[in-house]
């Protein structure tokens, strides 16, 4: 099954500092964008699933093993940026959205 996704421009890539998050409103969805120090780009939901506050873009970027992660700035649960899975609380996760960089170096995210 092929799913048609529509990427929406968010910001120039140079505006994303490595290992720091940025919040963006994509359509009606709050997204937390992260560019890791090795250049990978991730987009996850900005709402913390535990506290329900929109704060994930202010989380602490790191890693567990090979997994790039973000820790909630409120209660410090750690989430895998690739899958959204919480590594501390089974069954809890962040939504993950496709993200890419266009030919003209603009970050694009699909929330469809």
C-alpha cells in the first residue's frame, strides 16, 4: 500500500542547531524538530505523553546505545527519536513524522 504524504516547508536547515530542539506548527500539529550532531533529522510530537504539556522540543538530546534520544524536560523519560518509543515506560510513545531536507536546504515535515 502506497500512502501519499504531503511535505510542508518548516524552516531553513541552518536554523536547526545540532542537538537542540525547535517547535513548529505544521498544519494544526505541534511538532518537535531535532537535528543531531551527526546530521540526522527527526520530527516527533511536541506533546509530552506523560504530562501532556507541549515541551518535547525543549528536551535533552542524547543517545542510549545506538538510539538517538530526547528526554522530557519535565519528568526525564527518554524517547527514541527514530520510533517515538519511550525507553523508560512500556507502552508510551511519541508520534513520529517523516522529515526531510529539500534541495534548497529547507526542512520539510509531513503530518498527514
